[in-house]
């Protein structure tokens, strides 16, 4: 019996014998899925129908917009006020208002746009950014041109940074030479253009850019290279400065005048091509000689004067004011006197070291020491003050600042006989003594001095000369006479005068009459100015005023002064100190103008001093060893310190400082007659006066 075929039999591939199946659950499910797929296909986004290149372009566009957003936001974080917040060098100006040194900060002088020559500005645009006024911070035309030229040469021969982009990277820390920096630079340039005018951008750029040789800004470069302000730059000079910008060190006129001229000519050709100047102007300018200043700008000096300025700055200004730089510090220093004081001190001390019998180490045997440590060789100090103001014209604290920064002008040492003028001044004012009063130069008896009954000093030369006019005790520096004069003046009175002239509180013993106490050279020199100033003490200072970067005065010296002595008393002392040069301890001085002064020598010849003055200046000199010891046998102030004083004061006179006759105070009727000028009976009486003195 034939077998009935199973409709699901796999042996019937075509299913010919199979009955048509009825639609079941699986078939209906399959139909629904197919319908959904067809519907989904009809509703798919158009982007998936686009070619893959278009899809890639879309992705890149999205990424680009995202990058732009990021860098635009990043650029917005920079404070554009910093574009004009440029570090400037703090300059020191001398007593004549001329710059002579500099301190912290970059070497830069900021000037406004209207003080920059158009010759430079036109050259700058021709050299760096000819389309400056046509773009908005980034120049697509310039970029395209640079790309074409760089591809033609197979390497980077031309950049495409605009002046605004250069300003951005020179003003802010944007990173190294990479794509990140270029993107940030571009977006920052766009932001700068939105917030600043073209004129403001050029002003900031010209003041900020580097011109080689340590010079920042067009004003500083113009003054250094050509000795003139930027406002007066010629076409040749303006083109030269513009030509330096791409490689300031290589093209600097100080380093290579030939390269500077070559770059100048390139800029001139470019200016002619852009029709900023004519071809004739370009050729004529190229044929002119480039005159470069032979005077180099002042460097940052390191000496005792500039160190003193820095020390006083730290006391009158706060750290922020100093750190910002750009200060203009007007000092009282005279660079010429400063130099001669430094040179003369070392020269004269070298001569002392070469004398027979000199037994100490010599400077030539040593090198630099550690900071402010003392040295084993002979040292000295010089201070020069202006009588009219108290301003310090020169301050030298040793033979070489680089070898030892210890400022000996501020080191206290025994002053010796240089204090005697104040003893006599006190006696003239308080003790009833006049210059002509007879004073014994004989040996002092035990118990004779009220202020020191057991003290009996002698004279340095071991001799005694009988009764002499009081002023001779000062002129000839007689110890016995000075002790008697001090005793007449009164110890308390002498100490009071010393305090009033700025020497501080002296010890309460009579030997101070002969200078047996310590004082600083600066203080002693300042104290001497009361004599040429008719009894007025003027506080010494080295900083006259300070201006900030905007020209605002932020400090001015107070110029404190006070009357401490009677004018007539000061004139009596001055007339005696004048005679020190004529017949006293300074009679061998190589100075032949009206002057007054006093030598000083301490025990065992350990310190040698001379302090003296003309009508305009007072100068003090000290010579000695850092570790006190006998300098040399018979090493008096007149032989060791006075020669330095003469060098300095002769230079001062040559430089225009007045050295006219010293003038008595207004209304002064004349000093009392000297003993030798009095009638014979008075001379006889005075000759026996010592018998009644105690």
C-alpha cells in the first residue's frame, strides 16, 4: 500500500507533494518584523544616506567648533590689563638728574603712542605686518601667503604671525612652539582686537618688544643705540630698529653694524614697495651712514653707593612697589666724585703699603672675600656731603666693593682729635672762652681738671709750649690745651653738643675731649656740616625722591634740619680750622682753595682721620685696619687720610663746586683779637693766666 507523504518530509525539496501550510504564529511574527524593518529604513536620518566623506567632514566641523569654543574660553581667562603692565628697570639718577645706574626690572622705558616716531611705526608695519589695519588679529591672507612660500621652499621660511599675535605671545605665558600655542595665540589676538584700538595695540607692542643688547621697548632702544628719544627717530634709524625685531641679538648695532645696515635696507625696500616711502627716499636713505651712539647705557653698578640706596629703599617702600620695577630714584650721588673717591682711596692706601716698615698684609696678596667679612689688609672710607642740603655726594666703604661689601663708612671707630672742634665750640658757647683766651699747654697737674681729677693726658709729640691762645690748641691739636678747654666747657655740656650734632650719647668721662669714643664716618662728617652751615645741622640722605612707573612721586626726602650751635660760635671754630691748613696739622695739604678741617689720630696710630669742608662740600676720610692695629709708625691723619681728601676736593672744585672764601654769619662783628694782636699789658696778663687755672 503506497506510503502517504509527510508534508514536512525533507526528501521533498520543492514540497510538491506537500499541502500548503496555513499561516501559523511564527509566520505572522516574521511578517511583522519585516514590516518594522521596512518602516525603520524609511525613517533613517539623511546623514546615513550621505557619502562617508561628507560624514567625516561633519565630524571634523563639530570637532573644530568644539576646539574653537575651548580656545576661545581659554583666551578669555587672560587679563588684558597685563598688556600694559610691563616690567621696567628701576633707574637711579644722579644729583644732576641723569641716569647713572639701574636696579631691578627689565631695561625698559614706556612711552605713549604720540612719543613714537612715525618713521619707526611705518617701518614696523612694513617689516612685520603690512595688513595690520585690514585684519582683526589673525590674517588669513598672510597665512595663505606664508604656506605657499614655505611649501615652495620645502621648509618654513616665513611666519604668519600678525603684530597682534606677537603682542599676545610676548605678553602672556602661552607655552612653547607648538599647535596648542598657535591656537591660543590666535584666539587671544582676536580678543585683543575686540578690546583695544589699533593705536593701543601698536603702542603696547612698541613698548614691549625686545631690541637686543638687553634693551626692551622702542624708547630704551632709541636712547641706547642713537642717543635720542623715540619721538626723534629718523627714517634710517626707525627702519634699523624695525629690522632688529626678528633677530635682535644678531642684528644689534652694538654687535654687528654691517648686519644692522643690511636689515635696515631690506626694510626700506619693503616700505618703498608698499608705497610708504618713494623709491628715491629709500635709495637716499640706504646711502646714508648709520650713526650709532658711542655712549653705552649705564649698567647695573655694584658699589657702596648703590648698595646704600637699595638699603634705604627697603626702608621707605614696600616689597610690591620694589618688585614691580619701573621706579625712577633720584639720588644725591655725584658719579664723578664717587669714582675719584673710590680710586683715590685705593691708590693712596697702596702707596702706604709700599712704605718702608709697613708690616701688614697687602691688598695685592688677596682676592675677593665672603660678602661683608673684614679683610686683613689696610682699608679706608670716604663720605662727601653737600652742605646746602645734607645730600650724600659720594660714599665709599672700602677699597673694593667686589672684594668686601663691608661698608666702613658705617662702622664705628675711635674718632681721636677730629672731635676737638666740638669741644672748643662748647667752650666758646658755655665756658666763657674766646679764640684769643690764653690756655696753658703745660703738663696737667693731678687734680687740676674738675671733670677728671686723676686724668693727666700729654701731647702726642711729648712737648709743652706754655700759654697759647685757645684757638692754637685746636689749630695745633694740643691735647693738654684741649683737655683744659673741655674742662672749662663742662663735661655735660660737651656731651649735650655731641648729641645735638648727631654723634649720639657719648660716654660720661673726660677723655671724650680728646675723642676717646667711637663714631661712624658718616655721622662725624655730617656733624662737621654745622660749621659751614652757621650752626644748622642737616640730616644726611642719599635718596631725594622716588617716582613710580606712571611718574607719580611716591617718596620725597624730608630734609630735616635744626639749629644746634650759635652762628658766631661756628665762625670762631671755622676760622681756627682754616688755619689748620695754613700753619696747623694740615699745612702740607695739596689743596689751595679756602677750606677748613681737622686731622685725627688715635692711640698707637690705629686710626687716621681727616674731616674738612669748603663752602659747598664737607668730606670725611678714615684709614685703618678692620682688626685695629698700628697702621705704621707715626701714621698721622695728615699723612694717611689727608691726601685722599685733597684728591676728592680738588676734583670737586674742577667740577664746579664752589670753593670761595668762607663767610661769617650775617651781623657778625668780627672775632676777638688773637692774643698776639692785643696790647702788651694784656699779653703779659694772659701769659701768667695758667698759674690761676685749675
